[in-house]
C-alpha cells in the first residue's frame, strides 16, 4: 500500500501545532488513529509507527505536542534527562487537554475519515496522554490503547468518565510504572465495571516497543503490535 505523509498545521489557543498526516493513496473513507508521541518528541520512530498504522487501513495523525518549544524539541534516546525536563514542562491541565481536543477535531474534519471511528494510541508520554484522552474525551473517540503510560493520581479519579474500550500495554520491569501502579489502575477498572484489556509483558522494560532503544524487547513489541492491530480492527473496521 502506498502511504503519503503530509505536514499540516493545527490551530490551538497557544499557536500553530505542527503535525503529520498519514494516509494511503486508495480512495474511500477510513477510520482514523491519533498517535501521541514519546517524551523524546515527534521522532522518526513515531513517524514510522504512524506509517505502519496507516498501512493497516487508517488515516493517522501524529501531532507535535512540544510545539510551544520549537525548534529544538526532539531528543536522542540517550538524552533522557533533557527529554524528561521538557516533558515535565508540559501543562497537563487545560493546555494539553486543549491540544488533544483540537487534534481530535482536526482528524474528524478530514473528508476521508469516519468521524465516529477515531482511535487513540501512544507511547511513554503519549501513552499517558492516551489514557487522559479516554478520561476526558470518551464522547469524541471510539477506542484507546496506551503503551506504558504514566498515569497521574487525578487521572485515576477521572477513570469513572472512560466510556470506550481501552487496551493497556505495560512492561513488568518498567522502573517508571511499577506493578503496584498497574494493579491500582486495574483494580479501579474492575471497581467501576469498565470494559478494558490489560497486558503486562513480565520481562519487558519501559520503551519495549522501540527498536532504537536499549530496552527494546522484540517478542513484546511483536505481540503488542498484533494485539493493537486486532483491537483496532475489531472496534474501528466495522462494516458501515
């Protein structure tokens, strides 16, 4: 399948947010996926994943959530401290929520997208923000799949608002998200009676999906990709 990458700009309250839109050259409407970036920024790795998802039959939008800090807002995987510092400068309140809201509205406005069939996924920082999107914008999306996202205490409170199927992927030896936190999230899902799936890869570390990182775990990456694509297909590729 031929995939086209287009650089676009999305208007926000704080200025123009660059993003990349990925779609096949085949005509016809498709579901859409919003892909949220890692703490290292909108890297080539995230863009590669966007193209892979587009190849599965989706329109994919990958926004640059560090747009307020352009131009030097991307980091090598060795630059952990710099990436973490920029991530923690993000305002996870209204500014980030507004960025997510306009990204959803933008992809829904595309003429070749089924607006009622928009999913969200992301890795690391983007995993946490995928979780936040499910909490805040369940009425705007159809499905969410966060990868090893850190979840703030207030988001655990907000889980009562999740009204879409969600599939969480975590590593069992992730130093940033201990098993106790994962168990706390799962207990809250059960308590609330929510529809969810959770997969923990016992020997996988944070960043296990990224082949450019030392924490890459091929078996976990391959299995979670299969699970992710099946999950999206089930919930988004329904007959019209």
